[in-house]
C-alpha cells in the first residue's frame, strides 16, 4: 500500500514537471558473471549534493529500466537487488547531456564481494580487489607539477599532514612502494615528495603482511599499512626532477636537488639537501636521523642488549634532530633498482650520506622526590654537537625455480660524532643552597657496522607446506675518546668558603661485537584451515667492552689509571631456541597461539680482576592472536605477547659512570631477567562512500621482577649514586587507549572528527632503600576538520585539551597535576593569476604546577607564492618562519622519582625567498 502511494505521488510530481523538463536515463541490469537479467531490480535517483530522493523505478522482465521527466542537475544512480552488492554511479544532466544511457549495469553477488567490488564514482575512481583498495589516478585532478603527496590528499580515506605523514583508514602508512619495489628504503616521503602525480596510473592501499606470513600463507596478524604507486607505462621512460634554492634573512638558507631517470624496469634517482633552517632531509622520516640504530646488538629472544651510543661514560650524539637548537644539515642519496633475466633476478640498492651540526642552549628545571622532602635542581647546558654518517645497502633476489627463492641483504655503515658541551648546575633544598657544579665534556667517536643476511624459501607440492632458512652475520665496532672537566662546590651551613672537588679525566671506550644468527622455520598444514609452524634458532655472540679512565697528573697529562672508573668486560653467549605456533584460519577469522623457548648461556668475564660469572636462563616467549575481518574496511584484533627483558650492558657492567658528578651510576652484575606481559587490541571501521571512519587502539603491559633504580642520596653533598636491582612483590604497568572517529560532510565536502586518548603508568624506584611509587594519568581529546579542493583551498585544524595527574608515594602532598592545550593547523589558498598563499600554526600550553611555571608556545609560519611558465614549472615564493619569534622548544616529563621541565632555544624568526624549477622529459624506451 505504501509503495502504491509513493508511486502515485511520483507520477503526480512527474506530470507537473513535464512541461519544464525533458531529461531521462535508461539502462539494463544483469548478473556480472551468469549474465542473468535481474527482474524487479530497484533503480533510485538521488541528488548528489544532499541525497534527496528524486525518482525510482523497477527493472522490467528484460532487466531494462527507464526514468523520464528528470530535471537538470547532478545525481547519484543507485541500483539494488537482494543478495547483490549495491551499485552507485554519479552522473550529470544538462543541456549538453539530456539523456544518459548507462548501458549494461553489472551486479556482483555479495558472496563475491571480497574478490572484487567495484564502486563507480568519479569515473571508476575506487576499486576494491580482495584486500586491496585501488584508486584510479585519472579520476582525481591535481595541479600541474603536483607531487604524489598532493594526489594522496585527494583520495578518500587518506590524510597527509604538513610534515608529509600519511594516515590511511585510521592507521599510519609506514611504507610506500613504487611498482612494488622499495624506493630509497622505508621513508614514505622520499616517494611522495620526489615523484610527480602525473606519472601515476594507480594507487594501491593494503595491509602488507610480514615476509614470513606472505611466504607461509599463515597469517600472523603482523601487517604494515602500505601504499604502492603504480606508474603509467609512458612514464616509466624519462627524466624528471626539481631544483629548489632558498635564501633568507639572518643568514638562513635551504637548497635542494632531485633527479630521477627511469627506463623500463630500471630506476635511478639521487637527491641532495643543504640547509640551516631546520630542514634536514626531504621528509619527516628521512635524514632527521643521521645516526644509526642505538641497539647495536640484540640477541634472539633473550640475552643481553648492547647499546652503542651509551657504552662510553661521556656524552655522545646520535645525529637525531628534534627541533632543539640550530642545525646545519647536509644530506644526499643515490638509488638504483632493476629487474632482469625475465624478472628472475632483482637488485635494489641505496647509498646515503649526511652530516649535521647542532648548537644551542638548554635550560632544565627538575624536582627530585626524597623521603625527607623535595630537592630542586636548575641546569643550563650549552651544546655543540656534530654527526656524520654514510650507509650503503643492497638487496638481491634470485628465483631459483618455481618453488624456491633466495634473498641476500647486506649493508654497511660508518659514523663519526663529536660533542663539546658545558653545564652549569645549582641544587637547592627549599631555599638552602646544597651544591653547584660547572663541567665541560669534550668527546668524539667512530662506529662501523656491517650486516649480511641470506634468506632461502622453499614451497612443497602440498599447499601450505613450506621451509625457510635465514643465516645472518652482524659486526659492530664502536670507539670513543674524550675529556671531562668538573668543579663541584658543596655548601655546608657555617662553612666558608665551600668545599670544592675538581675532576679532570680522559676516557677511552671500545665496544666490539660479532653476532652469528641462524633460524629454520617449517610449516605443516593439518587441514585446509589449520596448520603448525615450527622453528629452531641458533645465535652465537662474542662481544668486548673496554672502558679506560685516566686522571690528570700534570696539566694536559693524563696517565694515572682510575681503577674505579675503568673496566674491561667480555661476553660469550650461546642461545638455542625452539618454537611451535598453531594457526587456524577460516573465512574472516584467524587464531594462532604458541610459544618459543630459548636456552641462553653466557659467560661474563671481568678482565680487570679476573672474575668469571657463568649464568644460564630459560626464556619463554608465549604468544596468542585473534583477528576477525568483518570486511575489507572493518576488523578487530587482540594479541598477547610475553617476553623476557634482559638487563642492558650499562645496568650489569661493574663500572662507575661519573659523566655527571652529581648523578653517579654503577652496574650490578647479579641482575636477573625480568618478564613482561603485553596485550594489544584494535578495532577499525571505514566506509568509502561516506568517508566515515572509527578507530580504537589499546595496549596494556606489566613487568615482573622489573629492573629499577636503587638510588642513595647524600644529603650533605647533594650527590645521587644509582645502581640497579630487581623489584619483588610489585609489577610496574602502563596502558594507553586511543580513539578516533570522523566522517565526511557531503554537502560542504569537509572531513570532521574527534580523537580521544587516555594513558597511565605506574613505576617504582628505591630511594635510600625506601620504595617510591610514581603514578601518572593523562587524558586528552581533540576535534579536527579538514578540506581539500583542487586549485582552490586545502586546510586542516585540530585542537583540544589535556590533563595530567601525577603523584609520588614518598611525598603524596606534592601536587604536579597540570592542565594543557594543544592546537595545530594549516591552510593553502589558490588565487587568480597563479598566486598562492598559506600558513601553518602550532600552539602548546602547559599549566603551572607546584614545581614548574606555565609554558606557552605559538609557532606561526606563512608564505605567498606565484607560478610561471607552461605547466607552472617555475615557482617563486616568499615565506616567513616563526612570525611571533618564539625561538623555543620545551618538554615536561617524569622519570623515576624526578619530574623535569626542559626549555631549548630553536631557530629564530626569518624571511626566505625561494625559487623552484621542475623539469620533465618523458619518451619511449629504445
């Protein structure tokens, strides 16, 4: 009855509009595979702008449909039939297109939806094939000379911030490939900022499985959100690049060169940057870290961690720039990859070189909680740091036959650093002066790293039965040498002048390690749904750590060995590991669980006194994971992992570290491993057409037998002496829950959303043999809005409050609770006559606490630009950095029983004139 009334109303509406409209549509509906005509299919026409219903009809006995008497406008055609996926397509009716013939509309059964669903919008802009979302680049118009980054901003479900960080369907994209191959390693921005948008044919978005899961077919739940850029056939042969020259006031500059040459399956690229305005590379992940991984050696599922940058007692510099200080950065790189021998062999290699000088002034205020009260320390540091690094890496793959492959990976790194830092520190209890210290640290070092791995894989006739073997060798050599000069004054009431302690020392440190690793993995299918994964691993490690400290006997002469501050330590370690994992996968669900167990034996040899300590550990690593994919755009996952946490070399080596005479540390060779439990959970949901997304992530971890600080405080001198011990009876824990929800508002084409986060940590430490428990809980929320209209405007705004509760059990009345507020945003406006202007802003506020004053920071930048020549190949712009001249970076945090607030000088306000030239030359390969 309702359908009859609605049909009558539409007939009446159609009759009244007949005289002023003559627009119509028609087509036929059929099954995409069986070619069956779908009778009585519902055909609906709605406004594209607000989705108001305008007309509907049913397909006749031949699957045909026709709707007449439509008005001029922009519409959506929706075709629905029980059991089939909905079909949606945009179309326009105007004076030039009075009739639209859709031809044959192919409908896809929902049972085949995951295999291939086609959402026709903007000329088939989005395709979903299995677990891959594919965007047709031709359906999205961008400006001339636009980069891949500009193209990504237009794609539904993908956001790119001002630093180039990519978020897709609620997750951060950490890998961007070109035609399925890595391009300059793992930094996405080296692709998105280097390649042109007009070269792109398709953009594919998917969750890349781990190498082991991709090979065995057993989903381990470990995925990486990945984008693959597929190039157009006619753009695989040619040359393109960019020259960017920038000169600013106050002697600031930034220069950049990019060059690329593609020929069929060969790709050659290079880049170079030179700047002192804070830019250290092409993107947010690349050369802002010119150092190497801090973990030089990491044993298989247990053993001792050897961390290179901190083995020496003196300061070191990793090469990481975090916006603090004024940098002078130089970086460059060369990339080459090729496929040959009918694609049976591939080579992918990169060479990167870079250096960075950073200088600045840091002011730190800290409050230490003691059983007797609080101690406040103020420290000023003037730092001058330098780091140089060059790295060569290569990956070679060989397809041995139809069932087996070999992959060989090798890389070598050389690094040099130097630091020249001076400190002025004052410690007070209430208003009484306890001590003051003036010290200088001059240090330099070199590091050589080499890694090589061979990975062999074999698939057998039985589906799911596989064998893989990896064999790797790592070598690391790290040497440092430097000077420590310190003059410490202790103020005792009634004593004049204060007691003075002078330290002048020269120290050398050498760390050498060699690690051989082997791992064999075998998978056996039990049924079509269940399988078992077995592995056996062997690692052999030999390492030596030698620290020698010499006291000054005459001015400039350091020849008196200080036994307390010197030590020569050796490790010989053997680790055997076995593991078994059960995997069950059926339709949308994946479940696996199992454990690995390692027998770790190592010998600790103290060459200074001849002592030998043999220890054995049995390390368990249980794991479990459940994953349920409701659809390609909605999934739930929960996982558990248990791991032994081994003491670091700094914690067990029996040597005293006096880099800071006010905070002395010494190792404890008797530390035993701790055990950590970790639970992670996420749920995400995304809808392509509406742009609606929801994402929640949570994790919880606690640690038994945790390794904690054991600090003795000397009230007379204000000196802390810290060693380490295992905590018994308590388990430190932390958790974090992050939620994000958003959707696109179609009428105004704006993406809006909300983010919320809560985190907490409970930590323990011993102060003068009393246990102190620190609690910290933080709650925060943000609203955001964004919009991108090609050649008109794009903007992003995010803002929200936060609040942190912080307590220490030894001084429960001390109040360090604080509110905060964070906001950031940017906009770009495209004006007539090829002018552009834009701005970005970051605002941070931390409220005052009992220990710290309030912090405000607003960083505002802006620019105006104009393009010239055909296709806008030349661009001239004028930009302003830090218009409000804040020239400051600050942080606030809690570590053990100490809360700290740090302020560091940054780059001051400057104006810069920029000239950018893009060049391209494409053709066909000969």
